[in-house]
């Protein structure tokens, strides 16, 4: 029988070194939880985790490797940041049935139907996304876990982050390359007309909600999105980055659909059409009912100054990526070429 450890909840993180998960691990340690982190062991970020974290080495995609790493251990909560589809989810049900009191599946707010027909988004907003395979895979994973809960009582809690960032990972399509372009005065392609509303959440704020759910039996079988109330237009997001750098960004408004045409293999292209192009504003009343202490504090207009400081202190990891820079150049060039062609062919134009 699973019993609680008097020294604190025993929590296993699958992942634990990413943009969101690292903040969750740190807060778990700060609040007195007993934390283990499992990953492949070749991630330099693991060395920056708190000393009290117990590191386990295993491959989450390989059942034998996972079972060898875990042995016969049991946990009060397992948090999985590394599950992306139905097959993954079904494997986790088999592995962790009887091994944990709570299995927290990290899904994504991209599962909510786009375009959203009513705001703010709640956890009951329909889930579908015909644009984005990543979102559809996350939906399939959720369905598998919900089936396991309904049929056999598997103790799942589903969490849907939205666009979450930290000081080392700016929330921009293109990341530090875009920050570098703003700093040097290059043109920045902004999808749409720059006025759609977007919610940003700092990972430290997200962690308060997630860690607050751990060990809560009322959260079993429930689904939560955890986001801030920090809502901006995309033009404001880029402009605030510029203010943090002391420059005014040169913004070019580009149809979202142009990105996958010009850069079909770029990671962000499908996201720009299937997710970021649509306004996303969330109702966080449910997470606040379950975690009264959830009160995001890091507004983006202040966080940009922390990011600017991080950039100054880590020049080796915050410069422009040549491949991403070339993609953004192509998008800008395609925009100008299309605009010039339109002006040339417009009634009354010369030529």
C-alpha cells in the first residue's frame, strides 16, 4: 500500500530541466518536497538543479530503461513533462499503476479549439485543433489517461500550460534570435496585424500552481490550465522587449499563412497558424480554487528586464542562430516582395 513519507511528499519529475519543469523542481525543493528527477543524464542543465534533487538516469521512451531506473520505488506524485501521444500515455498507465498516488500529465493549452469562439478560455472549452498535429497528439494522450481514470481509477491530473517562459527563454517565435534582431535594428516579422491578444506566464509563477496541486486528492481526475493573467498584443510583446534593450523594434506585419509557405520546415510556422495567430485569454478561477496561493507576480513588462540582464550575463547562449535568422530574413523579404508587387499592379500605378 502506498503511504506518505513524513519527510515530505515524494515527487518524481520525468524531465525536470526544461523551461517550465526546472522552476517546478526548484519550488518543490523550496517547499520541502522530496524530489527525484529522471532523464537521460546527458543534459548539462541537470547540473544546475538544487543539490537536494536526486538524479535518476533513464530513457523515458524505453520501458526497460525506465523500469531499471525506478526499480521498485513508489512516489506520492509523478509529474511527466515528456509524454506526447496516446501510446506514451498508455505506457505510463501500465508503468505507474500502483506506483504513485497521483500522476500529473503535462499537456498544453494548444489543445483548445482554434479559433476560440468565446473568451475567456475555461477548462471546458472544446478541445480540437485541425491546424496543429502537436495539439492533436496531446488531445489523444489526454483521452487515453481520462479513459484509464474512468475505467480503472488511474490517479491522473491533467495540466495545460500556455505560453510559458523564463529568463533564459524569451517567449518569441525564434527566441533569442529575435531579441538579437531587435537589438541590432533588423526588421521583425510579426504574424497578423499584431493586435491579437496573447497570454504569457513566467515559469516561476506556473510552478506555484503546479506544485500546489501535488498530493491534493481533490485534484485526481481533474484538468487545469495554469496561466498568468498577463495579456498583451503581439505588438506590445515585441515593443516591451525593445524597451528592455533600450531600442524601438522595427515591426513588419505579415500574414500568418505566409510563414509555412516561406519556411515550411521551421518549427514555429505551424504554431503561428494553428495557435499563436489566435487570441488566447484564460479564466484561472479553477486553479485558484484548488491552490489559493496561486497569484502570478512576474508581469512581462518587468520580466523583460530580467531577460535583458540574463542576455548580458550569458552572451555565449543568447546570440542569433544563423538558421533562424535566415528564416526570418526570408519572411521579411517575401513580405516586401509581395507588397511591392501589389503596389506595382494597383490601379493608377506606373509600369
